[in-house]
C-alpha cells in the first residue's frame, strides 16, 4: 500500500496545528504509519497459511481461522489509519476554500482582503478544527473497542481450541509467532491511546482559549462602556442648580380653597384702605 498521500496530508495539516496537534502528527506518522509499513505487515504476512490445526479434516482449519480472526489486525489498523487521518482533510479543505475566496475578493475589490490570515482558526474554521479533533478521537476509540470486542482483549494466545463444523471434534489450533504479534498489538494500542489523549488535550486547550478570549473581550467592553459614561457625564451633575419649585416646602394641610379665600380677603382689605 502506498502511503505517500498520507505523508503529504500530514505535512499540510502541520501548518495549521497547535503544539498538541504536532505531537499527534508525530505519533501518527512515526509510531503508527512507519511501524505499520516497515514491521507490522511483515510480521503478520500470510497469517492464514501459518495458522495450523491438529486435524486433516478439509475446511476445518479455514473455518477455525475465520472464527478466531474475522478480520486481520493489519487490515483493521489500515482502516483505522485512514479513518483517523481523514478528518484532517476537513481543515485543509476549509483553509483552501478561504484562500480561494480571499483571492477572488482581492481581484474584484482592488487588493482588499476578506481574511487577513486564511489559516487563522477563527469563526467557522475554529469549529471545523474542533469537529475534526472530536472525530479523530472518536474513530480511534471506536477501533480500539472493535479490536477489544472481536478478540476479547488485546492478548493473543498461543493455543486456540475449536469445535466448529466441519471439525470432527475439539481440535487444537496454533498461531504463528504469537508473542511478536502480541507486542505489536500492544504497541499499536498504546500509540492509539496517546493519540486520543493528545486530541482531548487539544480540545480542552482550544475551548479554554476561546472562553478566555470571550471573558477578556467582555471585560474590555465593560471598561470601555464605563469610561464613555464618565466622559459624557454632564457638568450639571457636579454643579447642581438652585432648588426648583418642587423642592420648596409646602404645608400639605392647606387646600386650594383656603388659599383663594385668604387672597380675596387680603385684596378687599387693600381696597378699603385705598378708599379712605
């Protein structure tokens, strides 16, 4: 299998990754892809031919092998690597879409840009990157569960007892190089777990960084609004005017009719004094 496309993909994604993402890429490329291509394929090889049972019954060996190994470790790991690396295509495709959109906008708007940095993880690209992390961790965890469920653990026994038809009775079957295969299996499992841990750490880093930016932006907005309020405060607040009529003290027991009566009596008295 040619894995050059995976190398090109990994080198492209490395440009848009964080520290945790670069560690994830290193683990995938060095400890998984290289080990898979260089060593694991040679260790397994044609394992169906090396699987032997102590019977000459036609078809018994093939049936027992299919029962204990419904899918080869090598083919399962190849599918796992393909599924795990595919979500990175989402990030690369989104960045390429931004670059094309920015180039088209620049040509029609006299050198202006839509994105100052198309590879900056903001807006939709931030969500695309986060979804890719979730998918990568989910695929790795899912394939680890499948491997554990199919083979009932990560161990590889030396002796298997089979009673499937057309075997005449319970026969003993032997796996070739079980210790070596067990070591490679545990190595691939541990490397997958490390990749899951890196994805989870990067997700927490991404979310915490986003929350921190939102809180800082809110604090800055509150400070700016408070500063504008103090600047626009009228001078009348610092130097109050004289008391208005509403602030004068009025006797609440005096009614309008009483005030009118007092005023008429005072005017009548003044009129009489003027006649005299």
